[in-house]
C-alpha cells in the first residue's frame, strides 16, 4: 500500500472533521426535523451555548471510533485482523455501563447487546449476528458511526478498508448495517485520492449487493438530486420512502445513511454547507455529522474546513483540538485531535510497511499539523495563539501576549465542576492524569526577539480540590535560538490537571516548539493525607462498587475480575506497592503495565494459600506460583516490579515470585479484585530500586 504524500495532514483533517461534526450535532441528537427547524433554524454553526451544554463532551462516536481501532495496535494482525480480535478489544477497553457505549440494555441497545454476548463467551462475529440478535437490533446505526478509522489506515485502498471495517462492524451488527458501513468506509478510503462524490459512490457501491436496501436508496437519492437541487424536498422524499417509521429500533442504519448521502450530494464538497444540511435534517445528528465531517476532512483537507473563515465560521478555534476518550486506558482519556491522528497515521504506516513517525522525538505536544494547538488555550492574561512554520520546516505554537500570560492544555479532568457534570450522564468521563510527580518535563522554547521570558507551569488539585500552581524557573529567550528547559515534577498535593507556559515581558512571538514528559512516576497515596475527591477520580473505576470505608479504597466485584487503574501507556519500568486487605474474595492483589481490563501483569493472592504472578492478555496465563500464608481479613504489603522483561513479586518485602515475559512492555498500575471485597491503603509507585 502506497501512502499519499499528504497522508498525515489529511488524516488530521479527517479526525478534526469527525470531532467538529460530532460537537455540532450532539446537543440536539434525536430531535425531529420539525423541532430543529422551529427551535434552532438551519444549523449553520455550533449551538451548544443556546442549549446550555458544553461544546467538548464525551460521545460514543468519538470514543468508539478511536478505541476499537486500537485492535490493530494491540493484536498486530495487520490486514488479517479478525472480528474475534476486535471483540476482544471491546472487552479490554469498555468498562461495563460506564464508558463508550449507550448502555441501553439487551435487545434495546445494539452495542450493549453485543457486549453482553461477548461477556458471556459468544465470540464475534456471532455476537452481532442476525441469527443471534434479530434483524432489527442487528441493523441499527452503530456499524457506521465507528468506521472512520478503518478508512484512514487504508488510504486509497478501499478493498482493505472495507475488509477491516466489515470485521469491526460484525462484532455488533449485520445485514444492511454492515452494507452502510462498507459504503462509507470505501468512500473515505478513496477520498484520499479522489474528490468527485459520484465517483466515490460508484466505487463504494461495488462493495455491497446491488439488490440491498442501501444500494436502492442511494440510487433513489442520486436520481432525486439529478432532477431537483432542493435538499429539503429530497429530505421529504427520503422520509417518505425510507423514514424511521419504515424501520424498527431506536436508530436504524438505513434512514441515517440516506441523510449522509443526501448531504454529500447537495453539499457539493462545501464543508459548512454539507454539515448544515445533514444536521438540519435531524435524526441521529451527531453520528451523521461526524461521519460527514470526517469524509469531507479527508476529501477537502484542512483548507476545506478553514474555508468557513471567509463566512465568519471558525470551526477549529472553539474546539482547540480537544477531545475526551474515556476507556479502561485512562491515560488516553484526555486527548486531542493531533494525538489521535498520530495514532491513526502510525497504524496506517504500519500497514504500509513503514516505520512509526515520532514528531519532536516523541513529544506529547509537538504541533506538527497546520493550525493544530493540541488543546492549548489562554488560562490567564491576554494572548493570541497560532500554529506557525519554523525555518527548519517543523511547526510550533506561537504565543503573542501583550504582557504576562499563561497558556495551557488539560492533562486530566480540567475542573471539579466538569467532573460533577458527567456524574449522571450517558457517557461518563473517567480519566487518569497524564503527568505525575517524579517524571521529567521538558519544553523547547524560542522567541523572535530578545528579552522575552518564559517558564513551564503545572496546575494540580490540592487536598481539598483547590487549584495549586507550580512554576518552574523562568528563562530568558534570545532571538532565533531554541532553548530546552527541563525539570523533575515535585511531590504535589493532588492530581496534575494542566500543563503550560507562562510568558513575561515583551512576549510577542514566543514559540513553544515542543513539550514532553517521560520517566517513572514517584508518588505515594495515604488516606489521611488525601481528602480531595479528585484524588479518587484520578483512578479509573473498573469495579462493580468503589467506596470509602475504613480503608483508602474499598473495592467490591460481584462477578468476574475488576480493576481500579491509574497511569498511562508511557510508563515502562517501575515498582508498585500497596497494602491490601482481602475480604471474601476469590483472588486479589495489584497489577502493573495495565493496558485495560484484560491486558496486564498481576500479583494476586489466591485460594489455597497461594500467590500467583499472572499475565492477562485477553486470556490468563500463570507465569509463576508459590505457597504463601494469608487469610481473609489480614493485611499484606504486595510489591510488583517490572523492569524490561523481568517481573518480580514480593509479599511483605520478601521476594515470592520471579518470571520473564516480553508480551507487555508498558502500561499503568492497578488494584485487582475477583469476586469479593478488597480494602487498599498506602499505594506507592516509583522507579525500580
């Protein structure tokens, strides 16, 4: 597979278009066409403020799209990736009734139904089949809303894109739902090399049966468009022949796929016009708008999105690249369009046989895409932010401030109010911080003129959830010279939620070229010293019940195995220690290199006075086992060290188990409970001694 020369920028535009489309349609999802016309009129720009909801929100369209795609990273199967493997990815990243999906119940929510099938041992694609779930459930919209990534990893190769998307769609869907997914995937893949919508449709139709409902509907829409350019009349015809009243369930594929094709035909490649049409038409607005935005982002590029500026439509500014992706991998929850685009790009490069791309030596904030700000906004003072090209050909974030100003980007839930807003929402915001004490933060700064001063700052939550700000030493910047500054993050009272740069003096033209953090974390949690709610929210909750008892944490798991997790995939070699008190449990202990609910190393107290060192990799392998005396209600200090391929487990300071394994080389820490109650105190994470 040959990648287009502008592949990276087009993927970023596709991700950005997807996110913009979802945020545009999300506030009025499910509204009837008549309500939208009466209350909002034509949807020409964001309306979240008119409905008193945030712009940047958690949503299944975003989370599912970039989460399920991770099967390519995790399984390494390349083009041969199977539905079974993608189903395993669902079980790894989805926290039951909390993340990604609409948990609407068996037979009501298609994705929830498929998840329950997977949990019961029914593997994909049977988990999403008509034979198992019935025609109506199997043909809802979800097969389509999650497919954009499969097209973006296979640019100009619709056969591969359709193969991957079909495998993904069949985890939860069947029939016409899969056909709609194939059409959109083929169009998005071809959009990297072809801009004519009719040619895209012609190619896509070759991947579905000509006698399918989707094929017939596309034929009708093209015929109506050819003889009548009024999209409102086309929408009326679509509703009459293919509307919701013709198909069962909550959100059927057929009518919504029809709106996507209708909008693409009548929008004629104009990003703003096409989004206006698909959103004003109603039905599943965020899903349809997200797919349309992604396709047009790929097809028209960043220039197509930015063309709205000529009409006063700044699509990118309010978003500032920000997105939330809550899963069992909490370190990825607070993300941005550039970061997610880079993951997609490297999966595409892998399929093409190319090495991974690591801008700015793997910096988390690298600003490599035109216009990208990676979540940076003004936190204090007055400043203007822009993305600029440097003489080297690389890009940077330019900060123009009239005086002192702080700019920053979130690395955890950005406020207590935000956390509370999501408590009873359909799509919760579970996240882990991305930066921790003990790690090294490094920034590369430059300026256009002498005399500007700058420093890196961090904001964290205090013991009572108040904001505490740490400032590194201020440095003076010389014109035309890049200066690299670094520091070790000190012990702080609570989770770090923002990182940024403060500029002082004649501060026009200060450029943040890159900002990164690395190394093993060093932190210790004890109940009397950590009263704030955000300290507890920094742990991603994958257990049935999490409460505060006499212990710092009380974990309860009714069936199966549950984890409480904190950290990021960037952690590699470290040690985790916790004092655990098992009560009526099958097994309990700690975990390292956690990459979700079914990918980790665990040190577990087990029945029969045993201790086990296990590898969970979508299935369990016991790497080592030994006798150790323990009892229910007793408290034990467990330590698990991971250093390269060497694993060491200790009980009360004495080495109990050792093993060698290379399957998992990075990941977060976790507390593990299997069917029962576990008390935990004094969690400590640090470098391996």
